[in-house]
């Protein structure tokens, strides 16, 4: 595992430093109204240029990027976000990282396992479209019968391996998911966001370590420090029994503490995808673990 991956469980200040560095080196001088000038030896903006744009001293910013013990104010963070042309998601991520970096290190704390309320399990069985309950680190905690038919062999995996990112990083995933690479990048950004919200969470640390060992693709994506907080999207899969399915998905937070979300997949009524989804529903009586289940620790 690389040093960057170890930073997840080692020192939040390094996570903040790496995020700032990757974003600074991506931003071109002309993107912020500066002249590139001749013989630039660094990628993107220089530290001094970014510090000037944000209105902070070059020494102060350098210490931030070196992972030293600095405690930037909300105003400084907002100024850096503006200077780096951050999206709303990136700005929230920056503030989360800074909050973790200035919080004194504490001993291990108890984090109860994610659970799906019985009322949500009952709701799953009433849904007429494929629906999942997905935990904060992309673990699939429960599904309804139609989603079980859609996921097929995935439902037979041990609970600890029922993870969306782990599924799509499998070597054979390209056959079932033509847009796999883009989806993996999006899911990696979602995982980044969640680990920043709760650094040191055992499941987050464990999952990042597993993915780094199992996949050559994941460490490169993880080192980009991209963040995502999507609430809807589109999924294209090739199902062996009904062919290609193009489905829209929406995520709905489950009432209660932040954590699992309900993700439901739908198709445009009357479309070929809707017809294939209806055909898939006729397979519910086929043998296999199609009923809703809950992840157990």
C-alpha cells in the first residue's frame, strides 16, 4: 500500500495536504488570469501564486501543504476554495478535512455496525423497481427481490464483500457494466467523501486497504483525491437474461443518523428498458437468494 493510502488512518493533516497539492497542480495559471510565463518547472500553479490569490502568506500555505500543524480559519478555507475554483462538493470536502486535521487525536471509539431498520426492510418488499440499501462506505446492506435478480451472483458473496466498488473493480466487471471505468471513478470519489467525514473509521480503513491490494486501478484513482456526492445518476448494465438495461438511479437518505441511503433504479415508462425490466421481474420465482437480507458484522 502506498504512503498516500496509509494517510487515511495515519494523520488527517496529510490528507488535507495531499488534497490541496493535487488541486493546485491541476489548475493552470491562465485558468485564474495569470500569465504562464516562460520556463515553468512545476505543474499547475506555484504555491506562491496560490497563496497570493487566496490572500495568505506563502509560508503559511506551504506549511499547510507540508502537513504541518496549522489550523486554518473558515475564512482562509473559503479563500483557498475560491482561488482553486472549487465546486461545492470540493469546498465541503476541504472543510471536512480541515476539521479533522485540527481535532486532537483520540483513542479508538465505538462505532456501531450499520443496520437497516425493520420498517425499511418492509418498504423494500413493497418497491416494484430494483432497490438497494447502501451504507456510507458503499456496502450493500439490503436489497429487494427484483434487485436480487439484477445483482445475481453478487448476492451470494460473504457480507464483507458485498460492496459496490469492490464489485466493479473485479476484472470481469467490464462485461456486465460497459461504463464501468466512469462508475468506478465516481464511486471512488464517493468513498473519499465518506472517509473524510469520519477519518479512522474501521470499515473505511479496512476497505481502502483491501481495494489497494486487490486492484491496480484503485490506488491511481484514490491518489487523485477526487470527491463526489451524487444523489442521482444513470447505470448501464448487460444482463445475461434480458440484455442491456439503461436505468436511472436516485438516492434517498434513510431517516435517522447520517449513514445508509435507499437507492432505487427506474426506467422511462413504455421504453425498451422498461419492458426489459418487466421481463426481469418475471424471473423472481427462479431459484436463488432474491429476498431482502441485511448485512451482519
